[in-house]
C-alpha cells in the first residue's frame, strides 16, 4: 500500500515545515518508494534555466568539472536542483517509470511515455546518480537519475513530429511566448530586451504576429551575432545591438525609434541582473512591462519605477500560462525558419 501524498507535494518537504516544495530549503529525494499521487521519472536531460546556468558557469569559471560538482552539491544540500544564488531551476526530459496508484487511469500518461516537465526544477525532488555530459552552448545536462512529478505538476508529452531536444529547449521558456500572445494587441509598439536569445526569438515571433502591420516590434540584442540572426529572421521591424544594463542609452535609442512615444509593451528576456530600469524607461506611462527574466529583482523594478515617476504596470513572469506548451510548439509548425534556427542551436 502506497502512502497518501499531498497534491502540492508538501509531504516531501523536510524543512522548513509548512512551506511548499519550491520554497523549501530541503525536500525528500528518496526514490525507493513513491507516494500514491506521484509520478516517478527516469531522467535523461536537465534543461537548466538560462539565468541559473549562466550563474553556475561564471561561479565555476566555465570549468566543466567544477560545474558538475556545483550541480551535485545543489542536489545534495536541497534534494532538488535549485540554484543557491539565483533561486531558479529549469525543467527536465525523461521517461515515466512508475505512476502512483491514486493517479492510474486519471491522467493521460502510461509507463514508458517520454515527457518534459513544465514545472521548475527548483521544486522537483531529484536524484542525480551520474552527470554524463554538460552542454554549455544549450544549457543542458545529460544525467542518470530519477525525479518526482507531483499530482499538481504539469507536463507535455514529446510530440512525434519534432526532435526531443528541440522540444525541451522550447518548452523550458514556453511561458514567455504564450504570455506575449496574451498581452500584445494590434497596433502596439513592443520592445523585446534580449530578443536574440531562446525565449526572445519565440517572443519576437509571437509579438509580430499579434501586433500586425499597424504595430512595431523593436528587438534589443546582445551580442552582435544575435542581432544579425534577428535581422535575418525578420520578426523585428528594427533589431539593434545594445547593453541592457545601460538603461539610458537603450532608452535614448528606443525614444529615437518611436519618436519619443516609447513602448506600449516591454518584454525582458535577459539572463543577467540590473536590467530592470532599462525595461521601465523604455515603456510609456500606463504601458506594461513583462519581466520573464529570472534575474529580475522585484525591489529594483518597483522602487526604480517609483524613483523616476513611471506609472507602468509590471508583470513578473510566470512560467505557466494556459496553453503555453501548445502555443510554443505551434510556432515551429508555422515558421520553418524559426524551427531551423532552434534545431541548429539547441537540437
């Protein structure tokens, strides 16, 4: 008889008691027995979120062996892979090994199905038996290990018409383009900071689709190679290279491109800190700023906006929005050029 588990996974929290798994300092990652409402996953690949992977690489001076030790330490200390500095995680690709008795027949999964989890590694009980390979160019880590998906956890089956690594790379940031589809409307001027990165490209495609011929999409890219990529893809009306940490210079460039009107919507997709004020200053009063970046400081964003008298609405990026997996994968089906870039870079 399997033990009864809590829907949100609080039965796995070791300390502090009373919090949900994401906020917990340590969770139980014993995989010998699962609770009745858990899914045991045989893990193949971890897709570390960009902010976390960049931090780990910098912290370890890009030394692969040191990065392995840092990732193993994260799991040893916490029972999950939550970056101890950024607080962020990522997601994983694996195969369903076992389904708890209380879930059998109630979900559209069977043992053997290959899935990508759509909840953060920062809350997912994880055991790493061995790190096989770290791929710094795509923020992915191949491992031997196990993970637990809670009853409340969301997932996507890997579709037959796409390579699994392509799907994994896209679903890691699926919340961003899906939110972009919700907040951009015809005629809007949209500024995307970090336009040439993984989430940035998806958001630019979705933004251009939503604002239409009467709208305008401006992409702020770094480094120069990503600017060239965005210009070739054609999702931006204007794409330029700029340092997102230099708020004043980016604001001046956006002001020039919008005749001083600034953006209706600004979307921040970068993986470095101190870009909050760039986002705020590029946005008109009564405009909207969407911070998808996991490097965002709530304090810097809110107090910074107050300090310059900016009355913008700010949305902190939620990695989940209804239909986000379907929205993101549909972009690849609609746009062969986008899919080709992702296959070359990430698959």
